[in-house]
C-alpha cells in the first residue's frame, strides 16, 4: 500500500498548501488596498440670469366701515418712500379690503442699481384705529413668521397676504397661542391668486388669545405676509402697528430698536381697561419639538449695564415676557436660544392725543462690507413733530458703520442710536456684521421698520448634467 | 469465346497496401491476361514496387488526375482491340479496375469471371469489399440511390455473416475490383472525370444500366480495401479523410448527379435551388450540432453551381450512351421504407452510444427536487410583495422597456449627446428576457425576482451534479447557492444584472464542462458566457482566464473552445469600438443598466461573500445593540470573527476535499473561487461612471458570485468525499473502521452546519423585501409620475427634466437629466453615455442643459421657454433628495421653480414634485417637434446592418444550442462507492 500512502501524503500536502494559500489570499484582500480609480466629476457652474427684484408694501391702515354691514376697508392710505435707481412701481388693486391693495416696487433686471429699499408709513385717526404704523416693504417669501397680535377683546389682528408674483400661491397658516398650536378650519389652503391681496382676520381662527404667533407657508407662488394689529381700550383707540415677518426661526435674534417712551404715562393710561398689553414685552416661541433655553440681554442705549434674563420655552407654546419698571430710553434686545426660536418685542407710547403701540421684529444681520440701502419713512404730514432714529447693534464685535459718508462707531454688544432724516434714502456699509432698525416717534406715535440686507448675491448654480 | 482480362492498377502511393495488392495479383488463381500499371505516385519507391511486377504496360501520370482519367490513360497505352468484343464469339475483353489499396482475394477474379460468363447481359461485376484491417467486416457491397437521388450503400460497415450473399443484381458496385466489359466501358465513355471519386463508380454503373446492361455483385469474390474510395483518391501521403471532407464530397456528388440525371427542363430549377437549399441545409446542420458540415455544404453548392462545362459535357456523355429510360433503374433504387428503417437504426445506435458515454449523475429525486421545492416556497413567501406587480422599481431597477417594439429598437447603435453609443450587451439579455412576456416586458423582471430562488437552486444542483455523484452533496450545494449573499443582496437592492449573472453562472459551469465534447454544449456555454459577460463586465477577465486555461488543458478541443467567444464578441464589438474610439476603454468595465452606486463594500464583507454587509449588520446591531461602528460597512472585529466562524464550514469542506480521494476535482473550483475573490477585491474601489454627483463603483456582487460558486462546488466535492470516506480506498481493500466513520460523521455535521449557518446569516437579506427593508419594491411600469406617463402614451418623446439636489464637495448642486416618455427604461441605458464622464469634456448639449437648469433652479430673469422648447421639455420633476442634502437647498429649488412663470405646479407625486411647462397641455409647438431629433437618441446609419449581423450570429448560436435529439430517460444512477472519475471520451455527444 505504499503508493496509497504516498498519494495520501500528497493529498494532505496539497490541502495544506491550499489552506496556506487561502489564508494568504484572505489576508491580502483584507489588508492590501485595492486599486482605486474614480472619474473626476465635472459640474458646470452657471450663474443664473439676473432677475427683477420686487418689494411688496402691504398697504394702508385697515378697519371696518361703519354701518349695519361692516366691510373691511382701508382707513388711511400709506405714504411710501422708495430708494434705488431705476425703480418701477406698480400696485395690486384686487384686495379683500375696499380700496385696499399693495404697492410693488420693482428693480428691473436691466436697471443700473443692484439694491432697493422701500418703506410705507400710515397715520390714522379713526374712532377704532389710531396711531402711526410704519413697515418696510418686504420681498415675497415662501415662509414668514409673524410674531405679534392678539385676539382679546378690543384687539384686532389682520393677516395680510399679498401675492405680487405671476403664479398663484396656496397659503397654509399655523397659529400658536399661549396654550400651544391652534387647530382651526380654514388655516390651510388659502389661495392667494397672482396679483391679489388676501386679508384674513386672525380672530377667525382663535379668539381671546392674548399671545399669538402666525407662520405663513406658501406653495406655488410666494407671498408677502404682514400682520396689522390695532388696539381699542375701552372705547378709545389705543394704537396700531404692522408686524413684519422673520423668514425662519433662528438661535440668535437681535431686536436693535426697543424704545421705551413715557413708560409711566403708558401704564397710567392703559390701565383703564385692565389690559396688560401696554407693557413692554417680548414674545417668544420655540416652534420645533424641543424646548429652548433663551438668554435675553437688554442693552440700554445710554451705555448702562445690560440686563440679562433667562427663560425656558416649552415647544409650541407662546411665551410673553413683560419688562416691568423699565426706565425710559432706547434699548436693544438680543436673544440667544439653544434651539431655533422666533420672537418679537412690543412697546407702547402715550402722548397728548392717545396711545400707540408697536411690535418690533428682529432685524436680520447686515453682512460686513455689503452696501445696504434703506429708506426712512415719510413723516412730514403724517405725524406731528416726528423724527426718525437709526438703531445699530453689533452683537459679535465692534463695527464701524459708514452712513452716507459719515462713520459711526458701534462697540461690541452696545446699542447705538443715530437720528436720521425722515423720508430719505440711507446707505450703510459696515466692516462687521451689524443689525439695524429704525424707529419713528412723534406726538403719541411710535413706529418702527427694519433695515433689510440686499437680496443674496446671485451665486453660481452647480449643475451636473447626465 | 475467351474472356481476356486487362487488370489496371492505379497507384497513387506505394507502401504495404500497394505491395499487398501486387502480391495478391500475382497469387490470383485466374491471372489477368494483361496488367497495366498507372503510376500516379511521384515517389521512386512506389515506382520500383510497380516496376517489379513486370506489367504489360507501365504508364506514368500526374497524381492530381481523377481515377477515371488515370484508368483512361492506362487503357490508352494498350494497343487497340484486335477483335470485336462480343458474347457470341471472338475475344471477350474485360477491364479489372484496381487501386493501390485494393488487395483482391486469390480467387477474386476467378469468381468474377465465373459470374459474368454465365450472364451475357452483365456488363459490370463488383466484388464484396472487405475492410483490410478487419477482414470480417464488409467495407462496402453494392451501391444504390434513394428515390431522391441520394447515394446509399447497400451494405456498409457490417459484420460479414453472409447476409448479403444473395444480393446479386444491384444498381451499382464500387470501383474497387470492378470488372467492366471493355466494349461497354467504351460505349458509355468510361468514368466521368468531373464526378467526385466517392460516386464516380455509381455514376458509371448507372450509365451502364441505362445503356441496357446489368450490374451485379459477386459475393464470392472478395477484395480487401485498405483506404476506401475517397481516401484513395487523394494524392500524396495517405492521411485519413475527415468526416467533414467526406460529407462534402458526397454532397458535391449528389448535387452534380442531380443536375446530370434531371430532365433538361428541370436543370435550371435545380441550379437555382442549389444555394437556397445549401443555406437551409446548413441551418439543419446547426440544429443537428454539425457546424463543421456547414462549410462543406456551402462549398459543395458553390462547386457544383460554378463547375462550368462539366455538367453539360457529362449530360452529353450520358445522352450518348443511354438506350433505356430512367424507369429501367427504378426497381433497383432503395425503397423509402428501407431508407427510413436504416435511419432509425442509425439514430438508435447513436443514442445508445451517447447514453453509455454520459457521465454518471446523481438522481434529482428526492434531494434536488426537495431543495428546489423549498426554494420555490421560500421565494413565493419572501418575494410575495412583488408578486403580480407590473414592474419593479428601486435600486438599479426600472421598467424593462416601454413596449415590445422597443425591445428590438433599443438594440441599435444610436446617437447621444457625446457621440455614438452602441447598445450594451446587457440590452440584448434584457431584450431576450422581455421577449418572454412581450405584452408587458417589465413583468419578466418581476418573474425573475419571484423565481430567482428556485432557478438558483436548479442551477446550483446541476452544477454540483456535474462534479459529484451523490445526491446529498448536490442538494446541499443547491441550498448553499440559493442562500448565497451574492444573490440575496442584489435581489434586495434591486440590481438585475447581478441577479441574472448569479443565476447563469452555474449553468455556464455545466455547459463548459461538456463543451469539449458537444457542439450543443459549446453553443450553450458561449451564449451563457455572453450573458454573464453582458451582466457583469467585471467578470470578463475571470472568464477569459478560465477560457484560455481550458484551451491549454484540452488542446484537442481548442478549436471548438475558441468558438465560445463568438456570441460574446458579437455583442461586444460595437461597444468596444465606441469606447476605444472615444478613448475611454476603462468604460467597458461599467456595470450595465441604470448607473446607481451599489452599497459600499468592505474587505471583510468581500471575504464573507457579502457585497454589502449593511443588510446583515443592521440585523446584528438590532439584536445586539452597542456594536455599531461609524463605518456602517465594516463590522467590529468580534462581529466579523463571529460571521467568519459561521462561514467557516463551507471553507473547511472545500479545503478538506483536497485531502481526500478524488480531491483533484476540487482544485478547479477552488481556483475559480480564488479568481472570484481577487476580482472582487480588484474592482471594489473602481468607479468608471457617475450618477447624481457621486462616482458609481463597479458592483462586486458578480465577482463574489463566482467566488461563492467555486467555494460551494469545492465544498460539494468535500461533502461527497467525506461521505464516502472509509468505504473505499483507491486501489486498496475496503477498510471499515472508526476513522472512516468519524470522517463520515464529521462530513455530515459540517454539511448541516454549513447549510444552517448560511440560512441564519442569509435571513436578514432573505426577508428584506418581506419586511419592507429592501430598496426593491413593486411599482408601476414608469419612473415618472402618472400624469407624465399618461401623456407619454400619445407622445413617446415627451421630455421631462428631472432635477435632483445633491451634495457635491460640501456644497450643493443640482443633477439634471432629461427623460423621454414614461421615464427611464433598463433596455435604453447606455454605458457609453454613463461613462461619458471619463472622456472629460463637457459636450455642448451638457452646457445647454446646465444653463437651463441653473436658471430654473435659482431665481432668474432668463426666459426659459425657448430653452425648454428647444430641448422639448414638457415637464420638470424635482426628484426626492438624499437625506444628506440640506432641506433648504431643496426648498430654494422649489421656490425658484414655483416662481417661474413658464411652469405650472402639478403637485407632489411618488417620484417627486412635478411642474408642467405651460402651453404644452395640448399639441406641442412645432419647433419642439422639429427639434426632437437632435436630442433624443437617433439611429446611426448602418445600425440596422450591425444589429442584423449581431442577431444573425446569435440566432445561429441558438440553433446550434437548442437540443434537437430525443433524450432517452436515464436510468437512475446507482451510486457505487468506487465510482471512477467521470470519463471524458474524445467523441462528440451529439454527432
């Protein structure tokens, strides 16, 4: 059997050799990097053609007609100031309000200028609505967050939706109150046809709601959404304001302008109907699923010690934080939150002819070294002894702001207020990011508008054609 | 009345046969009166051999002359006949025709003369030709014609048992040892020099018969034939005549006789029918697995069709000698029932010969059948969500083709933006698949998915059955093959090419093992290799290695194995031309079908046989939380080791096979496995195409299929060897002992472990579709929203711009493509287009598209309507983006599209958000219609011809491949323990 044994030995040797080879192969596959080759992905960068830039101005002060069958109407027409070279103005005449409508300020693509700004001011003195309202004209957007308003007795809040585009928009609203999100019929599927303005009463969705936040989402076309909020205390009108939107919740919000004027007089006058909404307050909402810790820093213009507060926001619950015993003066408010939030600040003023209220929205950051155009509202013939002030706040570091040739030093986290001419165009450039708002005040009148950054530069779109 | 015999010996070569012939002549009891020797061998030895017999006449002639002419030369050297040849007086002159290889029996001439003397009507008499090598076998005795004019021997290759000794009157006798009355020879003008040698004597005898004489066979006279008529007719050294050359000669002769014997009026008809008939008969040869006969068939037809004056001359010769009508020979033709009887006998003999030759195979029942049944059940359950679906979507799946007509048209070479694009070989596979359900091509893919498991079981079993003889191992191999991750992962991830490759691989093994012996198997193997190469170009190097190795190991069959590449070449040549001309040969490696990146592979995954470990690891992590790792494709070492341990039994079985008897049978499978794993490793980081901003790596699944096949087959050999261990020892006594039993038990344990472990490991991938965890899903036969599909019914060229936001270099970008009709279909995909990125240059069309997309995806003042019109885009679809794309990026695109006045939002659909280009609701603008030709793939000139050639080659291969012979039911093979390795005989299975 010697050859059988030999064959057996040969087979064993073969199997051993194969095992060794298999182990070597496995080790090789595991540890030797395989050849690598990858094609270079060629994208084509194309800068889209410049497009027309439009701003939509929401229109005048809204109120109801007198009589048995009251209708929504415009009580006072706005005055508008626009800034920019080669602007074309148009208007939307189809509106839910009588004589209502919106103005569209367009910078055509062939215009020489790159930026534009516009602002509208309205002064009204009717039995139900009085006061000064100023609102910067805004670019239509697909998502708007409006912080302000109330549906308590005597408070009227209108949601103004203007579609200046050529495509119909379908708007879905979300309304939050101090008990959470409001569910009501009619919130979704509001059609805003191209070239029309829809005005929806907030009270149609929720009543007796002291603190409201409205989110506007549009599909199809984009809309310009604002809130008009007016107050009647007892039988006396107590002010009107227009709330302009934030585009998205953010973790840092800056409200550069929060003027407290005649605080004691306001409290005295406003206590007549027992309402507390004349107090200077900040309204906040964390719309996400998580609660947010918010640090509020109130920086006085005078250079005094900043006042820091903290608050915890439950998700989906609107929280109004009043500031009691706040000395008169101009403040800036910074909110730093651990989750994206929206916020707005309310303040009131009182004078010889009555009260006025104003909601100040957070102003977006003006990037460094970018030419910003702003317009100040016309006040002459609107409100007596009116003035306009520019509030600047640099949250991160000191900035030097060039305002029409004169430079202004803005220290880090300090509030700087400059008096500017009303009904004028302002040109700002800063060497560091700043936030800027304007406040307007007159006799028994308070209003504000924001300085908005120019539309983002047209970046190249990277396209991967297949 | 004295007969005078002139023997004529025509010698084409010398040697033993000639010497035997000459010696036999000398030994004749009745010696020929005259001996004429015709020396047609240009060889001194032969000449001296011939001269030594002192012939009456010695004639030297050219070796290339035909037999008839040589006889004529020999006769010419004789003095003229001095007395009239007549049966009633004078000298009776006879010619006795002999060749150098015809050795007459000592009494041959005596018997022949005795036969003709008593029958004056006989003008020719032939002896019984016996095979010189086997003197008891009749080489040939008597020739005749069938009713259709085919020549047929009355007796050929039969054992001589005197069964033909009563046959006397025949139509014709062979030329060897034929005794012909000289006067008649002269009257019919001898042998026709243009007639091929095989039938020269038949023709001569027919003319003798028509001249009113008889031809008889004389069984008592015997001639021992050394070479045979056809071989003896070849000049030079004696080489055996191939069966093909003989068939060609016979066919040539038959066709020539057809033109000769037909009535004059029918000759043109016959002439015209020569070539068509040759083509038809060639197809018949392919069907009967005789591709070697095709050349001869066509050659014969050409030879006869263009033989110029030979036919008219022969017809005149026939007419001059003829005194009787054709009906005179009718009784001598072979009766049709006799022809049929002989054919059936031949077929039976062939079948039984083949049956004996077939290697033993294990019984399919019950083991194989059980595995297939279980796989059917498993497939029906696991892929139940897909049953009845009109199409499959997800992964690289899409509708197969819009309709049956597209199956063919998509195979043509076409024009694309960056040049010409040949159809992918995979498109041919898909076309064949879609043709199974022509009313709804996409349903074929659904069927493949649902039937994948049983098909894999069947394939695995057959592949195993060609290596092992016991049914247990074969069934285990089938089960392992079904549970292979390289099948289950592509099934879950929707990669049809890898699935088809996996299903086809075992059949390639089956066919390739039989290919050296069978034309049918060769054609099948060629087709399967083409299918696998088409599905997985990454396997082509491995297939080439196996092919070349096979040819080196079997040099005798190399010529036949060479033809394996023909179907593949037919499919690949246009694509190779396109890619090479463009300068991107690497693009040939691109996986066919829709370019979708396969899931990332890891080295550990490759070693475990998993193209994508995520499916498995997902289940592991769900069971054992806390083992996750950042890189989802690579397991932590403990998990890797555990999985490796589960895969170990198969490896152990495969390697153990080498140490056991018959271990050599495991060598080739193990090498195959090594080649597979190396291929998988080599291609795992290669990408040659790009989809949606990301490189698309070459799929490793087919290479892992190859590795799994090799390993599984080796394991099968191991199981069999272990299962029979101890019961036999080669060349030694049976040793019943504990050692053998231990081996048998360990074999059974390892086999069960291997199957159970692979079932456990495969479970996550197997159940993925049922759990809804797979990418593959049932869907409608469209990739675009229903509204687009509905409109595409009226306008198949309807364009839809599909935008996909993607992440590119930390920024975002928009991938864009234009789809026509109801969306992308598999069969219309072109790897040439997918690999255009390799060429590097941006085509003009791409720039145009980019400009349109940029101005759509961002707010823009550009009027996009002309661009949309020019590209004839009617819809814009924003496809869902991956999770890593920021939501804002998509929202910006949505806002920009919404803000475009030329677009009307349609809404959200399953395939994404859709906009309609306004103004395209009814009739598209004329300009858009006119410009369609520039953007949609258009056919290139000559594309039809190329396709026709490709399809022709494939059709011929299929004809050769289809089994045409009736297979007898095999008796169940009884397993005997000392089974020798399958023996491979050089003969052909199917001839």
